[in-house]
């Protein structure tokens, strides 16, 4: 949010964290929601219903920091990668289909130019990052409702940016994506 404050007139709240449950009516006060580690997600029926309403009413969801199957071990079906997330989202949007995004999509040009997506490698697992999206009516020409950072952890680069634990170039790309996501979510 400090970067959004520097780059825009958004005037975000920077000293508070708005962590709320998906089925809390307060979620409708926020046009952009952010969720992490969804490979461990045990979404309730009430949360699935509320998230569906949120997305259909124009909310935008950023999903970050989850890994391929068995990265953390498969404990009672959780930590199973894409499959757990996809099953949860089928409860939210039964008709929804995720598609892989490429660098031509508008979200990657909403504020900063992000011309390629082979950026921000996962810090502790091999493989390229994959960016996926869920579109209104499954139509890529319509509004992107959910953006997914799969096999990467964009927020880890934000979290550790002042420590030198991650390369500066990768950290800068992570911030560009974050700014673009917020600008896109606020304008679409």
C-alpha cells in the first residue's frame, strides 16, 4: 500500500490489516480481495455463496502463494495444489473455467508494462510461474474476476523486499504486478 500511496491518489489505509472472512458482509466494502495458500482451503458453504455474490457484484479476487501437489505433503487431502483450489472454486462458480493468461492481457498493462510472464520464480520450488484467470461468463473479452498466481509467491517478494533476501529485479516485477492487479481491480 505504500507503493500505491506513492504512485497514486488512492490514499490507502496503510496501518491496518483488513482480514475478514469471505462470508462477512464487510467484504462488499472492498472492491479487491486477496487470498493466499488456497491449496489448504477448506471453504464453507456460506463462504462459497458469499464469494460468488462478491464476484458477481464486481469484486475482484487476487489469489497468491500456492504450490504444486505434494509440495508440503498431502495431509488429509489438503496441500494438494491446484486440485484443492479448483474444487473449492467449483463450489463458488460451478460454471467457471480458469484459463492460462499470457502477457497480452490488460491486467499486465493496467499501470506498469509487464511484457513477459517468465518472471518472479518461486523461491523454493522449480518450475515457471503460471498466471490464470477466471472471466465473467467464461468470456476472455469480458471482465477478469479472479487472477491466480500459481507456482509462485508474489507476496513473498513484497514481504522480504527490504531485507535483500530476494533479487531486486524480481522484487520490482512483483511490485509491478501488485500495482497492476489493484489498478485493474479498481477500474474493471
